[in-house]
C-alpha cells in the first residue's frame, strides 16, 4: 500500500489495542486507540480516519447503536468499519450490520491485508 492510512482502533483491552496499533504502524500506517466508545467519539470529532476497527465486546458500547450513529453523521458515514471480535456471534453481527469481520485472534498479515483492502 502506497498511501499511509489512519485507523481508529476501538478496543477496550489495552494490550490488544497497543499491539494492533504497533502492527499497523510497522506497516506504515497511523493508528489511534480508543479504549471506550466515548473516547472513540472524541477521536472522531477531532480527526479523520480511513477505517474504524470496532471491537463488539466493549462495556460502554451497543454495537448496533454505535454503527447507526456513525452512519447518520455526514462526516463519518463513509468511513469503512471492520468488526474485530472473538465472539461466537461475530458472523451474526457481521450479517446484521452489513460489515466485514476479522476474527480474534488474528494473524498479523491478515490484519494488514484486511485493513488495506477496506480503507478509503
């Protein structure tokens, strides 16, 4: 990928968030980590992103309402969203929301390929 991407990682586990950011940075991209839905919304208000990686299992986040709020905002509605989760119902959520998925734990090469193929 020739263009450096800016990815918002919404993940409440600090270690996984940091590791994902490090992998993306090593691949030449920028990553911003948000450990809560509130932090994610604040990051979206002050920055622009090529992709959002969204963990489904966050204590302060209803995935359906969160995605709906993004799609209703003119500034954010075109940002691709990648669901990243180890939940057994990830396929169901992916179909329900019409979003691509990445199953945790994920392979680092798969992570980079998925991010680069989906980002705008």
